[in-house]
C-alpha cells in the first residue's frame, strides 16, 4: 500500500483531535475560570531510504534520503493566561488576578479551581457550586487567625461577639492656651479632689477648663457615661480628673493629677495616675447589675496647649457591647471581615490560594476543577498578595477563550482535514490504476 495513504490517515486523525479541542474551547467560552486548550503536532518516524555519507577524497558527502510516515499529536496544552474579570457586585463572587487557585475539598481530596462563584450552605460553610468546602485559615472567637492548618471557612449568621470591658482610652486634641486659671467664681471654680459639687458649680468650674463625655463599657456589655475634666491651674499646668454623679443630682470630682506643657505646646511632664478604678455603680447610681469593676488606663500624651480653642476628644478606646453578625466583606488578601451590629469589624478567616511550579501539568477533572499530577509539582499554599495573585471581590474571572482565534484555528483545521482527504483519494486513484493494469 502507498505510504501517502497512511500519512493522510494520520493527518485526518490529528486534525480531528484539533477540532475536538477547538469545539471544547468554544463550548466553554462563558465558563467561569475556564482555561483554553491548544493542540500541537509533530512528525512521525521517517523511513530511511538511504543514509548520509561523509565526504571522500574526491567526492563530497551526501544527505540522507528519508520519507516521512505522517504526523501525530505532540501536546494538548492548557493555556493558563489571565481571563478578564467581570464585575458582578455579589460579595461571594471572587476572581483571582494573577497566579493561584482556590482550594476546595470534599472531606478527603483537595481540588483546585479558578472559578470563584461561591455560596453559603445552611450551616454557613463557604462552598462552591457543587458543595465542596472552600479551604482557608479559620479565625477564633477573638478574630485571631490560625495559619498552621487549612480548614473549612464559615460565615454563620447569628454569630455574636461577647462584650468586652473598656480598659484603655487615649485622648487627642488641644487645650486652649489662653484659658483663665481656675481661682474663683469669675475665672472658674478650682475643683478639689474628693469634693462634691452641684451642677451649677460644675458649670462654673468649666469656665477655666473643658469637659468631655465618653461611653465606656462594663464586663456585661452595659454602657455608661464617663466625664473627664481638664482644668487650668497655672500657665503651663492643667489638672485632669473625672466627675461621678450621685443620686442627689450632685457630682464628685476625683483628681488624676496634672499635665505640664512646654513652650512648644506639647506635653513635657505628667503626674497623672495612669488608671481610673471605678465600678458601674459609680458611673450609673441606678445600676443594679453585677458587672466587674473597671480599670481604665488613660493616655494624655497626645494633647497640646496651643492658642486655638479647646477640642479635647477620644483618640482610641477599646471595649465593646455584644454584637451580632450583620454582614461581611472580603479583602484583596482574601481575609473575610465580619461586620457586627455593635460597629465592630472582626476577622472570620482568610481564604487560601495554591500555586504550582508547573500549572500546565495539572489534570482537568471536570466541574471546573484541577487535580495534582505527577508533573504539576506539589501545591504551594499561601495567601493572596504574597507570591500569589490578589483576590477581587464582587467579580468573576471569565474564560480566556478568544472566539476570533478559535474560529480561525477551526478554518485551518478544516482545510487541513480536507487536504488530507485529498491525499487519500489521490492515493486511492493510483491504486485503482495499478489494479486496472491487468484486464
């Protein structure tokens, strides 16, 4: 039989494979996270009719004479170029920009995917469309993330944050440098430690100072008003203290010490007692609960004394009331932040990504998933932004299939297929002529 006929058959087979790959690419043009395939060919073994000869004394060398026996498929590649990110606005739609795969697990086997359309099941577990658990690093009740092991991630409705008592307050702002020094009823009554004053006397004393009311939280999550007073006692010193109400509509002043300012208006010295030790009953005389006493550390180091008006305010304060999870958002690093009804934002966990030395060596297992193969390398697990791509919330990675390229390759494959059929028909006609030699 003619060698050309078998070469044509191999060409038909190869172009059929190419068309199969192109068809799969086009079928998945709208599949999230899909990576297109590419077919390459190589020639088959060549039949040697005559070998090459080396140059002789009176004659040059000759090249080999070989007849190729057709073609074969060289590779079917998976092209892991970046697909475009389509904005969806849905908080659980995540797209990876750059290298990396999401990790999902069925309880036994981990798989890898670029499709980030995730969902929550009835228990609040983060899953993909087929119910596989999205893997990451879980956070404990205080928001601390455990990076030692991968686990399922949960965003459970009704999750609460326990109340925490206020333990520290930092102040900022300015105390007016031209405030009168407290001395009498005109310049401002000078408050004395442990003395009780009426409401009108408190207002009188504030002629030479400033009052700030802040909310502090006890161990049971109850809020109370704590009033801090700053009163000028000399050109460079201010007395700091707090006033506590009692049931007789009077207030008791407790001095914490003095703050001294230098010529540049910044704090140069302090005799402040660093901690306010009070109870919930001190702050709210009608309170009948059993909250633990409060010990609140105070910091006045960021206060200034300039010519502008007094603007003393809270800079930092801790403590929180009980809060219920009411929403969440996901950062570019994959960290899931829960938003609670008490205004707190706390980490719920962090989505992990995996990268491979040879991502093209991964095996496609269907359902937008990849599996580790012998040539992909082991997964390098980490978090987005650290030797990995970043995570874009509210968007999905589209397929990287280019329809114009696929249709062009389809035409090339079709014409190649037709050309190989012509080789077969021509070879058949020659064989027919040979058969007809004897009649």
